[in-house]
C-alpha cells in the first residue's frame, strides 16, 4: 500500500476519532463540574458494556435508532427535513398494535400483517406532509411538527382511551398481540457463539428487519435508477426537472418511503418487548434518529455505527444510575457533544483532505515535469 | 503611473491541478485590463484570490503599492476591490435595492435606514449612468439588467477596482455596447477594471492592456494596438481563430419539430410567446435571434416540456408532444443545453459521472434494468472528457470544481453524445474559449450532417449567422422575420432584433 492511500485512510478515520475525543473531553469537564469522577463513570460504562447481556441491550436499543436514522436520512438525501418520524412511528406502532391484537392468524402472516399496517400508516402520515408540500407548498418542517402533535396528542391520546382493553389495569393500552403475532428472539443464534444469555434478556428479531432496511436503503439510494433520480432531485431540483425528473413525484416518494421506514421504528416494542401500545410506549426515537442520521452522514454503514454508539450510551445511562458514579443525564450531554463535535470534525478533516490532495497533485506534476 | 493592483508570483493548487502557477499581473490605476486565456487557464481562480475568496498557496498581493493579506471578500471590499462573478450571485426573490444593500446595510438606531440606502443607490447609479429600478424584483430582470445590478452592488460599496468575470458572455451586442460605455465612464471617473473575456474583438476594442494566461502561467502582457485577434488566439491556445461556417446544406424534407400557433402565457396572463409557428427539419439548424426577454426562454421551456403552452401544438416527428412529460420527450430523442448551466444544467455537488447521466439516465449506458449503471456512466464520462477536451483531473471530482468553460463542455458533450434527434441548444458556446468553440461548432455540424435537427438560440450573432440554415427573429413573443443567413450581417440582424428593421413578409 502506498503512503498517500494510507494517509487517506487515516484521514477517513480521523473525523470520528476527533469527534469522539472532543466529546470525551467536554463530557469529562461536565462530569467534574457536576461533582463526579469521569474516570469512574467511564469505567462503569465500559465494564457494563462488556457484559453479554448489555451487548444484547445495546443491540436492542440500536435497532429502532437505526431504522429511525434511515427514515430521517431518506428525507435528508432529498433536502427534506422530515421532523415527523416521531409522529409517524408512534401512530404506526399504535395502529399496528391494535391490528395485531384484534386478529388471530398463523404466525408468519400475523407478524407480516403487523408490519404491513405499521408501514402503511407511517407512509400515509409521511405522505400527508408530502402532499401538503407538493400541492400547497407547505414547508415539511412545519407540517411534520404539526402532524406530530396531531398524531401523539390527538389521535393516539383519544383512541387509546376508546380502544383500550378493559382488563382494568392502571397503565392500560391496546389489547396485547397474541403469541402468533410476536417476533421470535435471536438468542439461540447468538448462543451458538457465546454462553447462554441470562433470563430476561432477549435479542430482538426486529434486528433482522433493521439489517434488511439498511441493505435495501443502500441498494435503493446508491444503485437503483430511481435512487439516482432521487439524489439528483435533491442536488438540484431545477436541473432535474429539465432532465425529465419530476421533482414533485420525488418529494412525494421521499416522504412516503421515509414514513414507511419510520413505521418500523416502533416494532421492537410491538413485536418483541411490550406487544401492545400503552401510555409508557417509548418516545423520542424519531428525534434521536435525526441525530443518528446526521452523525452517520446519511450513509447506510455510518448510520449503523452511529446507532450503535447512541445505543451504547443509552444503555449506559442505567449503569451510571445504579453505580451512582454520575447522573444518567450525562448521557444526553454526551450525545449532544458528539453530534456537535462530529459536524465540526467532518468539516476540518474535509479541508485537510483537500490540502493533502492538492499537495500530492503538485508533487506528481513536479515529477512528470522533471 | 502607479499600480492599483499588483499580483506577484501567485500560485494556487487544487486537488489534481495547479490553477495558478507563479502568475504575475499588474494593473495601473485608471486602466481597463483584460485577462484572456483558454478554459481552465486559471483566470477565475486568480480573480477569486484577488477578491479574497480563496487564499493563494504562494505569492503576494499589493494594493496601491502596499502588500496586503486578504482573508475574505470583506477585506477586499475594505480595500476598494469589488467583483462581479462569472455566475451571477443575486437573490432572485429580493428587490434590486435589497440585493444591493445586502451585507452592507446602512443602520440607524439598530434598524436599516432605507431612505439613506435608496439615496445612495440612486447617487451611485446616476454617477455612472447605470439605470436600474430599485423596487423591481430581481427575478423579473433580464440578464443585462441583472448585470447592472451586480455592478452597482460593487460600486455601492465604494469599489475603485472592479473585477468583471466574463461580463459579456450573457449579453447581446447592444448590451455589450452599453456595458462598454459604462466601463469607459467608470474609467473616466478613476476606477480600474479587470475583466475576463473570450471574445477577442471585444477585448481589443475596450482594453488598455491585455494579459494572456495559459495553463496557469502568464505568457504575455500586450497592448491592443500591437496585436491582432489572430495573435491573441495564438497566444491563448496556440491555434487559429475559428469562424463558424455552416458548409453545404444538409437540410432534408423530413420535419423533425413542428411548432404550430404556439402561445405561452406568463404568470400575469400576458402572451410571452404569441402565435408562433415554424419547423425544424432533419439536418437543419434553425437559429433564433432576439434580445433576451422576448420570449425565447418561454419558447424553449414549452418545447422541452417544463412549461405548458396556453394554445397551439408541438410535434416531434409527427407525434403530438404538446403535453408530454419532459421525460417522454427526452426518451424520444430530445437533447437540451440550457442557458443557465448552474441553475438548469448541473448537479454542482455531484461527481462528473453522475452529471453526464442527467437527462439520459433512463437509457444505456446509464442504466441496466432497474439499476443505475455506474460503470457505464463512468466510461461514457471518460469518453466525453477525451472527445470534448474537458479539463479535469478525473471524473470523480464534483462539477463545481470545473472551470466555467469546462462545465459548458461537459454539458455539450453529454447532450451531443446521447445521439439526439432534436437538439435544443441555448447559447451552446457561452463561456467557451476560441479553440474549444471551433470544436463545438464542428461537432454540431457533424451531427447536422447525420440528420440532427437543431434549434439554436444564441446571443452571439456571428455564431447564429454562421451555423444556421435559417434565422428567425423573435420580438415581443412573435417571430417578426425569417431570414437567410447567407444574405445578412450581424448589423442587419441587430436591427431586426430591436425592431428597427421590419421584414417585408411580416409587415
Ligand atoms: N474549487 C475548485 N476545486 C478544484 N479545482 C478547481 C476549483 N476551482 C477551480 N479549479 C480548477 O482550477 C483550474 C482553473 O479554473 P478557473 O475557474 O480559474 O479557470 P478559468 O480560466 O476561469 O476558465 P473558464 O474560461 O472556463 O472560466 C481548472 O482546472 C479547474 O478545474
Ligand atoms: Mg472562469
């Protein structure tokens, strides 16, 4: 391998490393100010992560983040700021839970139905913002924020009371999905390589769906013809229009696809953890997905790494709390600093790379001249 | 005489290219200094360095004989240097005045002092004889007017040194004359002007001194009286000055494009294209002459399908395409070179091979079934790079890294190499150097020979007359004359375009 290409690889790794370093320093300062020992806190986090059960936990947490990140990234690639993943996935999860709890079907079909309802509802809710943009010119940021409110504060809040199962529980929600509509866990697959996973921890089967989403996203955006039209329209809608790419159709496609993928975000809860939608259904995945997509630069693998990192931090929150070394909120501060540092680091490294290439070019030219 | 500007030993490298290689340039106070050179020679880069937009890797900049360091355009403006870019940078949805004061708003008690701004703007425009209407929306302006706004914007900031990057490329001859008058006035008022131009007769007419750059190096500094256009061309590209010649007629009887009673309305329901009819046959080049803003843009948009006409029909090889989608027309063999390459022609942040696919991405070599063919796209781009002499280190660079002329060559290359049946070319050689221009004309002629029907819109009247088999003149949305290029001069054509001359058949 030649020296320049080595250096190029170095530069590629430099940005995330730089970001992580800066984030670590800032988090340490915050920890010290809040009266905790950063070394203790970090070692707690890492010791915790080394446990097999925590690894499973991290994957379980990274799965919805990854799907949410891809949903946001689909919009970003078209210069659409889809803030609505939050509302889309909650609404989708709600209706999917209702549908899953209302029927009795053979196993595979039952799960398929839940997934289908989730994606359809997500697509519809995202597509709604798309239609508003295409026909009325409503900015998607505004429409998706409003649709979030309508979904969470309106539709779900109302229907969850109307449709709740009447078992009389305090925290009641939709009728639980029967066994046939649940996704089997992947514990047995993991245990081929490791020891037995302790009781109570199950690696979600939705992980497979997330991997499929990632592969399809890559094939779609980077390899397919429509993906090309999609990116072109994101780069320059006017030029694309003159080239025969219908930019309205692309906006609509983007919002529908983004929404459909967003619909899958809640599936970990619905298909392998809670099996129903109740008041404590996990929220905020849509917003974290935006951060994950930004950190992962909208790239399939980048988003995966970012989701794992955020999953790890989320999983650490509990450990910090239990260990008493720091408050769990430090995790949120770390996520924010990582994101900020990453945005800056990418820019810095980009400039360095350009300088570097210019120097290499000059050297080559000088060589050929002599 | 004292030097207003002196650039000494400027070197600037980009990934894969040396844009400026030890360039020297001295501009005297009160002179008009032309910078000439082939596409990619490094002219724009040098100007951007002088304007503080890009730092030089090496070299010094002197303003009024003292060395300066420019780290942003703000620094340059402070020193009285202003620049009008090759690609205009106005905000379309703001008014003329808002655009002019943007970034240097006069403030009074924390709010913008609009009265003071307006007064200053009027003073500046009167002092230099540049007429603009402060409250017009920029998007409604024609190119010549936009350019005046750009120039006023620079003067408003008190510039004494003006940099104009290819100011005449987008203008019709009358507007060029007006611009040159403005430039002479500015010079009389003590300003120094550096300008870039590919049209050598214009350079010889207006410049006091000419510096020629070739492959990033200064090769000569000459006085216009000592050289001919011929000499300049040789200095720039080392080749003869080309002239467009259509050669033998290859016009057939097959009608490719038929426009019938076409009327297009604008947003205010005015007829911007008014009952226009004409035909373009296979092997024929039909030129459209007209001062910008007389309906040419709307006519083109209706033909390529980005705008829908109010009435009339458009047919391609007998098939009615009046309401067909752009995509359908593209697939039927329509190729299109837009007039504004940045806005309509390129994906500036995408690599070159993704740019070549644009508009042809539904056909091989860019597609394989439902997949985008990356290998095919790269190969085609390499081929265009060779055939059309697009100067670039490789096809992976983003389109914004190409010089203006090379961007144009890429667009031309991708459209011509798609083997179109109908070619709609708006200002195909805009911004292209004299050497490459000859090659482009040759390409168009060869395609014509193979039966291509071409609709040519150009502000370059010699190009129109030289290439076309028929020239139509558009004025206020109507075709007011149909002329035989063999029998007219640019001067005649100019008279028709401004409505001074009226053709017998139309009257
Ligand atoms: N931002 C950039 N990144 C990489 N390369 C660049 C960049 N800007 C310019 N270049 C390269 O520098 C060289 C000089 O470009 P420049 O724009 O100065 O040419 P020019 O003389 O203005 O040509 P033209 O007549 O076509 O406008 C070109 O080879 C171009 O590809
Ligand atoms: Mg240039």
